[in-house]
C-alpha cells in the first residue's frame, strides 16, 4: 500500500544528514579490516523499518516496526546495558535479559508488556516510528559501549536481514532406516505332487449267452 508521509520524522531526519554522511565515510574506511574480523556473537538479523499499511501511529502499526537480535554463540549472553540506536541517536537500552544460545529477541517500537506474548518480545514504548523508511542505520553496542554490529538500509523495501546468514538451529539426527537385503533368499524347488500310477482299463466282461 502507498505509505503516508511521516511529517514528525522529517525535520530531525534532514538535520541528521551531515551526521549520516560522516558515519558513512567512517564505515567505508573500515571495510578492509571488517572483512577479516570474527563475526559478532550477537547480531542484528532483521529490521522491519516500514510497517505494513498507512502510518497511523496506532499501537498495532508501531509494533509492526521492530528489530530482531540473534545470539550466534553457544552460550547465554545477558544483554543488560546493551543499546540499539538509529542514525540520529534514538536509543533503546536493554534491562537484564538472558539471550540463550541460538535464540532471538524482538524489540517492537510501540507500547506493550515485555515478555508478551512470549519471552522473545520486548517493547521500546515509543509513541512514534523510530526507523526511517528512506534509509537508516541501526547500531548495536554492548554494555561497554563498544559497537557489536550495525545494519544499514536504503529507501527500497520494507525490511532487511542485515546481510546476515543465521546459523541453523541444531536438530536431532534421524536414525538411518534399515536397508533391505541386497541378496535374494535362496529359492526352493517347487514341490511336485506325487504321480498317480496309470490305471489299466480292462475290456468289459462278455455278455452271457441266452438260455432258451
């Protein structure tokens, strides 16, 4: 559907152009080193920046805009003090939250109760959209303030997977099915019915002569 404009976001988005350009240049300088750096343990694996339908700012519409983090390590990580922010500095700070190995957590833009409908869902509790439809950058920092991961997108589409390929969840191996024997069992000779000795046919007895 055609999207309505977001006037409340336009002013500070234009003011952030200079900052965004500077950040882009700095990111470009670090491309060579990032290619050989180990993958971060917690990554931004999806950002749904353009919620479906018109920008009505209802709770449903705001919560359809979200970010998703995935723990790519084999250990549980507590996200207390970690932050996620957009290009202009709107920041979400995690409370104490244990993200299990291989698990995901979603941070919805609007209001809601953390842990509902299940433990994977948290809420920014913003009354306005955070992520810019025309291009933005999400930055994840750990509790020490060090950048753990970034995700950048342009003006096309409604969401991005941040160029990350998630590791598949471990699965229980399926036991091999028993194989059929490749050799045929020995065939037994068909049982033949006992032969019946031939029956000898004797000529009929002669008719006795008439007594007169």
